[in-house]
C-alpha cells in the first residue's frame, strides 16, 4: 500500500504552486490577466505587469506550458488569455488573488476604526500611500489633534493599533501627531512633509489635511 511518508512529496501534481510561483513574473502576469478576461497582447501584458518584453514572453511561455494561459493568433501577434477551466485558477489562484486585493482595504479600515474617535484628521502618507512600499517599509500615519491635552488618549489608541498591525499583518506603524495649530503653521510654511502628505496622502479619518490647514 502506498504511503505518503515513504518519500518526499516534491512532484508537480502534489506541489503545483512551486511551478506557478517559480518566478515573480508569473504572479505579476496572472494578476494582470485576471483583470483582462478578454485577453491582451504580450507587449500590453508586459507594460501592465511592469516587466520587460523578454521577461514577459519567457513567463508567458512557462504559464502556457502549465496550461494556465492560452495563446491565440499567428505570426508575431498573439492574444493571451487565462484558461479559466484550469483547476489551479478556479480553486487556488483566484481565491488567493481576491484575498490579496482585500488586504490593503482591511488594513486601512483597521487604522480608521482605531483613530477616528480620537482625532480631527488622520492621513496615510509616505511609501505606502504612494504604492511603492517594500517589506521593510513602515506605515506612516499623520494624526491631527484638536488640543495638546488629547495626546495621552491618542497615544494609547496608537499603541494598541501598532500592536494589532504588527500581530495580524506584520506591519510597523510610524505615527506622528500634531495639534491643529501646528498643522496650520507648518502648512503656511509649506513644510515638505505636510505638502507631500497633502499631495500623495490617503485621508483615513476626519477632515482632509488641507481643510484642517485652512481652518475649515
């Protein structure tokens, strides 16, 4: 009788995700193809996935070899589409990518719920707001208080939030707190941090930072 404990389970039928995730380019193209059910050319897929044309072609050939991608056309013009009948797509990859898309929204909601009751304004800024973060990036949060005496209550809320983000998502929170008066002064002086937060930031709670600066 066959026993799975007799030898290492390294076959592609037992570990199909090893081949799917063998290169970051595979996942980058699958993300794009899920959003392009009508298909796209290799050059268009390369542009949308942020890959070189050669890297995209290599990855598409591998995905086609796995049966995940279909190619139609002749000559140098091909249209690539997902093979939506493939069980790896329907059972594993689609739920995984749908869940991935929900992560950022869930993180923002966690921050909003934690800080909204205690501040005039909260803005996400920095690399995460610009969409260029990496695993070492902090979650930069600019919080505006009405009065300095509210700092202690806000500090407790931010400490709890930092613990939650670290435990649940592996994210480091980097909050900076200012009073409304400080924000107005810094905006009048066109402080680079505040100007960048207005330009690139994501408002999460309370009034937008620009309105706080105007005293709105």
